[in-house]
């Protein structure tokens, strides 16, 4: 970081429910607080990846009141004031704005502005050193006033469940080089295309998956919120005035439920990329071994070393059984003549489904919500 750049802070979004990871993921212990892959939780792994770049005083967690105690227990090095709780879920624009309000409140004459790296808490990154190099380059680009920066994952397949980022076709194939990384202007964002369109995106070589990792100055974010979400902008300014005062909790409860319920992509990035003069949005390709771990099937794909291998959390026997994900750490599992199944056991529930229907597990949570299954949520 040069002397002219504002201090950089990491804002980790950790308030999701992870319903597709039921029955392990519950309201108080969602996906990001579980050791889905590895010994530590996904949140702990995220913070550990960032530790060489951000000191603990500049790492912020945005979660909710149900999960706050668990977050504090898992991250004892973070000061309690750096763990923020939303009183009600209002999507990512509000969650990021909440962190921005606290950074505004902590501004000083020496550091009147700050850089924000907005990152998910529940993604897997295989190549951490490469990730940190891209992250540092993204912060350098985001230090430019007005710049909005997003990391783009080079697509491995024509995926229809992700959003896509298209780089400007007029830029060279290598783009501008900053910190040894390519940087491209963004032409547009596209949400969850059809399979045929996703295939055409892959062929052009101009598209990346949107992994939800963003970088900008606090002042740049607030300027865009004022332009696109003026109601939220005004409310956040009022909230910032109460941070670290006795009025904060009451003000937060009063204003938060009325904030626009919209993602930061729809609220800021997409309209900004449509600027007819010159897009202020930039994408940095991030070939970092990324996975969003969006379902039990994606966990299997990450853990299986070869096609058809069975993956198990404990002792198991497979007889004419292939491609199965078996999570039952306390019991011996015997699988006979079954293929491509997901089996997940907890003390009070058992999930069984084909791997190719793992995305539908969230429907179970919706059913439990409407059929008085609170004890299983």
C-alpha cells in the first residue's frame, strides 16, 4: 500500500443460512460456521486467508444476532466492535452499507477514507498465495476514486447457476497490468444464463463467473448509493452518526428494516457498468482454485480425487457402490449397489438424495418452516 492509498479493510459477509447444507446447516450454525471442508469452519478459513493482508483491527464480520455468539467464539482475536449484527436480513447492499457506516464513523483527519474488500465467508480457495496477489492488485485498482472492482473466476464449464461478468471486447486480451495481474473494464453483468447462452459465453473467452468479491473506497460506495439507493444512503449516514454511542442500537433497529432489500450487484454494479461515458467497473481474473461450495454435490466434487470415487467422513465399506458422498462420522457406513448418492446424518436427521438433485435440499428447509419443524431448523 502506498502512502497515498487509504487503509484497507476486509468486510466478510457471514449472515447466510446455507439451507442447501441441511441437516448440518442450521439457523444458529449455518454453513459458514461449519467445517464443511477441512478442520476449521469456512469462516475461520476465510479469515486465515486474509490475515497476511489485513490486521485483525481491519477485519469486519457482518452476521446476524442468532449467529453472533458463535462468530465471536470462533474468532476470538477480533474485537467485539468488529462483529456487526444485522437486526433483520436485507440483502447484500444493506449488509455492506452497515459496514461502511462503521468505517465512516471511524474516519479521521489522517485517514478520511478507507478501502473495502467485500468477501463471502463460505467459499473455498485452493491457491491462497495466488488469491492474495490478486486481492492486493484489486485493492490498488480500487484505490482510484470512483473505481468499482470485482474478481472474475475463469469459467471451467458452461454453468447456468452463476452470474457472469463480460469484459470490454475493445481491451487487449491481457488487459492493463497492475501488480502483475490483468485488469479489464467491465461491459456488463448477466445473471444465470440459459445453457446455450452459457456455452456461447465460454467460447468468446470474454466472460468470468461472478464470485461476489468486491473492492472500492468507502466514499465511492457511498456516492453510488446516493445515486442509486438514496433512501439507504441517507439512513446509513444517520446510523454512522450514532456508532459507539448509546443511540446506536435503537437507531439500527429503527432504520434497518426499511432499507431497500436488494443485492449490491443489482443496486450498484449493474447500473454503474451501463454508464454511457465510461464504465467505472473493472474485473480482475482470479484463477485461484475457487468453489462456492453451493451444495453437497460440490463438496463431493472437491473431495473426490477421481471420477466415481466414494467420499466419506468416517469408516465405510462400498460394495459395487460408486460416486457417493457419505457423511456419518460416528457410524460405520456400508453401501451396496448404490451410485451417486448423498447421505448426511446428524443426531436428529438423515438426508438421502441423488447427487444431481443436491440443489433441491433447500426445499426441505422451506417445508419444515411451513410444517412446524422448528426443532430441525
